[in-house]
């Protein structure tokens, strides 16, 4: 298991144009330097802007599955009282 943080440490938000290459390099490093087999399945999990970011990863990496948790942009109205 590995975890990567977004480059923007002030907001913590993910941007494909900045973070995509960083994540791709991190996975390649793990596959090389840490002897992860290229056949090890890759899974991704992201919430909020990370969910949007995870949805772009299959363009860069052979992701087997992704969980994209996105929050609504409209004002939240609780369903229960």
C-alpha cells in the first residue's frame, strides 16, 4: 500500500495537471526501486477533488479499479431532519 499527497499542501486539493505526473512517477519508482512487480494490481481511492483526480488516473496508469467519492457542489440539505 502506498499513499501520495497532493502537491498543493495549502488547500490539499488535487490537480491532474500537477499531480498526475507526480503519482505516475511515484508508482514507477515503487515498481523499480522497491521491486513492486508491474503485475501488482493498482487501485485508487480519492475523495472530493481527489475523487475527480482519481477518475483521470487510468489515462496515466493501468488502474484496475478506482473509488471516486465526490461531494455535491450545491448547498447541502440534510435528508433527515
